[in-house]
C-alpha cells in the first residue's frame, strides 16, 4: 500500500509509512498542549526534517481538514480563550479560509458588505 500522506510505499497492509507515522506520533503525543515552537522542538528531537513534517501537516486525506488546519484551530481557540473569548474555530473553518485564500479570496467581510478592492 501507499502512505496516505506522502504516497510512498508504506507496507503490505499499512496505510502510513514510518516517517509519516513518526510525525503523527509527535502531534498525538503533544495533544495540543504545546505551542508551535514546542512542536517544532519535538519534531527536531524526533529527527524529522521540515519537508517530512510539511508533507504530513499539509496532506489532504479523504477531503478532511489537514493536520495543519487542526493545529491552527487549536492555537486560535487557545488564544481566544486566553483573551477571555469563547474559542469556536473548527478545523473545517480553517480549511474553508485556507481554500478561499488559495482560490483568490481577498479576505473576509460581513454579510451584506461589498469586499474592498486591493490596489
């Protein structure tokens, strides 16, 4: 089988290769309890390269939000709660914004407003 993240050989019945499995393991062990800098330190301690990590964090698996979308939502919610606001950012919200930006979206606006032109 091919790895669902990097598309390299994963094994006869395995869906994730060793390298991508190590990235997933670091993210699972961190459990959203460390910031981005702490997460980078954990990846380095595991001996993972930036390319290996980026492939896994940005891999679209079955149309679901990426791991990076999930981490971004967790970070946004922690920041909002730290400021006394309810954290309601979902990974799907992050995915929608990311895809909107990729498809030429210029930002966000309130319903009924006209988007501003950027010059």
